């Protein structure tokens, strides 16, 4: 990002009045597709015919987030978002039950748009997040340890999340909103993912991946203003 | 549109927008690599070492027709077993599982194979005495930015005197190399990709038996022994593999898993000839002499592991991890030392040379308690001719080039062809084998 672009981004954030407006908590089902993680797990499964139960792909997960929308009378608001996503891949074989746990922690800034006059309860969020990931291998219920260290792979990257939701009022200041999101991580640098899963380095995958995902979930909103 | 209508429509929208693409994407995403690739041809695997056996094992699991032809009269390549020498089965070739973060560690856990962590403490023969610590730590070869000089020269550059030469020789011997030929730089580059772990494990049964039982057993009927290959003609649609008795075998793909020494020596001719880049790459590999001698004694007078002998760089108690009352010392000899012992010409002469050195170290106890010995000289084995492949000075990307397939029809596997830092190991050979199978199936996509 060029310095000039960064300046405009900061200006945009500052220009939006920053006092409490809305607190939002959500929980969603997360469908995810990562070509490189798929490739690693597929290679793992392919190369180990002695394991009859195949390791599932990281496809289905859960996502939860907390968002804080800054006060603003305009239709376009901004806020910050902290999200956690969890994916699990477990295969039970005789003497060898392997579970892979993939965790994401994301801290994002978002723009929130709603226009009750035109859109009624519909809203949309665009969230830009810095993402960190942690991948862990458990074997037979225990963290897999070798050379006195846990098998793990950390990653870092960025994510773009486009969300569409619809407010439904429960009480005066309490709303719920069903929502869907398209989530795209163009770059997640995680050089040890292959080491953790397939126990090789540089054999079957790149040291980074992109991830495309979709979420469907429900958010609970505590809003300062009555809609 | 009222709220109810909106919710109804948006519900359809959400479900349609998310679940239908998800379902479609899920149906395209297979847990297994290349599940949709069908290969109806025949694969010929040359060599029944760990790589050849695993390639066959994998092809069998995928329902692909294959045959393995092996030059010698036994499977295993640089793995083997010796029964009757002691009260346990001795691994005459590879005997340690190097690290537990690898495919074979997964196999042994899944098959409930018992292993023992080898926690043997190293001692050194230094300035004519046995010591447990050295004035300078000689394990200096895993640092970054090492120069492209030999282990021996690098040790001298770092101020290690000639009194360390035999210890450096033993360290290089771990790589199957002579210290004067193994590149400090390229070896350290290889080590950068080593992710298997630094712990060594020994098997209660033999390593060979583990591979034999779990990998080779299901494919034994596909292995043809005593069939040294002399030529491979891949000029026509069908590849013709011809053995030294001029018997021909036809295949659609060939996976060559012979030791790099065989390729370096051009013991198999190719038609068309292999690209110069390929043969140049083979030439850059080192594959030095290697020998294992098992010495049985009536008493255990020796250290668990001793580095620094001038006849044998590394003496190791072979019974670690075994249920045994026997005293068996392994003389692990590589590089120049193996070449010297090989030149002595007989097993008796080799044993005597080792006993003489051990007597010098242990005040004559070796000869006094000696019972028997057995020599496995891999240099003398006509279809192996050495220990294992190592990175020489100016190695460059020779390993990557050597491992590349030719015309999407000839594939290369084996420990030396492992391009992810695990060469010189059994699990590295296995990885190279499945990588060759993955590549050939990928190349076979219509």
C-alpha cells in the first residue's frame, strides 16, 4: 500500500466520529477452501494407504466475532472487529487418531453501511482484517510432540470480509440479524503447515496459501439508538 | 416488500447463495489426491529397496498394475536382516528411524510397532584416550552461511586441529561420506529442510522386518528377483526394460529406484540417452564406500557410542533398544575408512583391523572377549556399490535435476532423489517414492 493510500485510510477512520454506537456479537458456520491446505491433506491421505480413514479437508468450521461500531449519524459507520475461527479435521484409525486444529484470530477495521429509509433493515459490512493462524496436530488425544516441542504452524496474513445482514428488532435496543459473508484471504504465510500435516517441507505445497470462505450466521446487536 | 416477504426471499437467497456453491465446491474437493485420475497402463519399478517397495505398495493401493524387478536375490536394498548371529535380529542396513515427524513414524504408530528412543551418550577417542567432552564442540556443520568447502577443510578453517580429523570423519560418516568430500554448505542447505526431528529411534524387531511386514508383504507376488536391468528403451510408445539375460519387459511408465551409484556409473543404458544435464547431475552426487561390521563379545567393555577411531569413525552398541543379553558392537564405517577396510580384501582382515584398534582403545579387551564378527560391505555389493548419496562441493541443484522425470515417462526415486531434505534415510526414500507416483499420476491426467 502506498503512503498516500494509507493517509486517506487514516483520514477516513478519523473523520468518523468515534463514540460507542453498537456492540455486536455473532456466531456463524464457516465454509472454507484453501487450495494449498487441501493439497497438503490430499497428499497426506494419498501417501498413507495404511490409514484407512482419510483426513478430512478443512472445509467446515465455526466463526465467532465481536464488533464495536463507532457512533455516527451517517449511513456509513465504522468499527473494529475481533474474530476467531476454528476448523477441525479428525480421522480415527486403529492406534492412530489424528486431529488437526486450525485456528484463526483476526483483528479488523470495518465499514458498516445501513440506510433504513431505502434498505429497511438491511446492512452491509466490509471488514479488513489482519489474520494470524495456528495449526496444531494431535495424535491419540495428545498434542504431537517431537524433539520436545509441539508440532505447530503459525501463519500471518490479511483478510477481506464482505457481509450482508438484516436487522430484526427483539427489544428496544436489542436486535438480531441473520447474515452471510464472503471471506477472502489472498495471502496467508504459513510455511510450516506442510511440516505439521504431511511432515515434509517444500515437497507438495507452497509456504503460503489463499483461502476463500463463506459464512452464514446470526448476530446479536446492542444498539444505542432505536431503529 | 414487507418484512416477512423480505425475510422469506432473503432466506432463499442465503441458502442459495451459500449452500449451493458450498455443496458444489465440496463435491469437487476430494480428500485424496488424484482420486479422479485413472491410469490403465503398466508401471515397471526398478529396484526393491525402500523406495521401490513403497512405490509398489502405493500403486497396489490405487489399483494400478505394476511389477518390481530387483537385481539382487532379496528385497530391501540397503536394508536387510541377520538372524542367528545374536539372540535378536540384526539390521544389516538402515537401523534407525531418524525422527518421529515423518511418514514411517505414522506407520509404526498405526501398526503399533514398538520403538525405543536411542539416548546413547557419545564418547570420543581423542588424543589416545576416551573422553566424554571435547575441548571444542565439533558439531559446527549446521550453522548458516557455511562456505562451499569440505567438512574437513571447514573444520580446519574453524581452528580444529588434526587431532579432530577422525571425529570430523565420524560426523561426516553419519552422512555416508568422507569428510574430505562432503560439502559443508550444501549439506547445511539440505539440513534446512529436515523436519523429521532429531531424535533417533530403534526398533525392538528389526527395521527391515517392519518394512517387510507392512510394506513388502502385500506386494511380494509382484516382485521379480535376480533381474539386473541393463537397458531402458523409452523411444517408442511402450518402454522396453531389458535385463542382463536379454529378457524384455514392457511398461507404460518406469520408476527407477536404483542407488545413485548405479546411475553415476552408467550401469543402465538409456535409449534415447539421458539429457546431459541429467547425467551431469548424477555425477555431482557423492556416494562413498560404506560398511557395517558387527562384532560379538563375551563382555561389554566398550562405550555405548564412540567417535574418533582412525580405522572406524563410529563404534556403537548395537543392542540399544533390543531385548537381548548379547554384546554386539557395531562398527559403522564410511568414506575413506570404508575404502581402506574394503581394500584389505577379506572379512578376517577387516575384523582384525577393527579388533586391533579396539584393543588399543580398551587395553586388549576386544581380542580377549571376541566371539564372532560379520561384515556387510555395501561397496562390494554389485547392485549398490556404496553407502548413500551425499552433497558434494558445487552440488547446486543437482538433486532437483536428478529427480526430475524424463518425458513424463521415466521417474526417479530413492533416498538420493529425495528433494525435501530427507535423503539418506528410509523415510526419505519412501517420500521420494510417493512423490514419483504423485508426479506420474499428475502427468497422466488426460
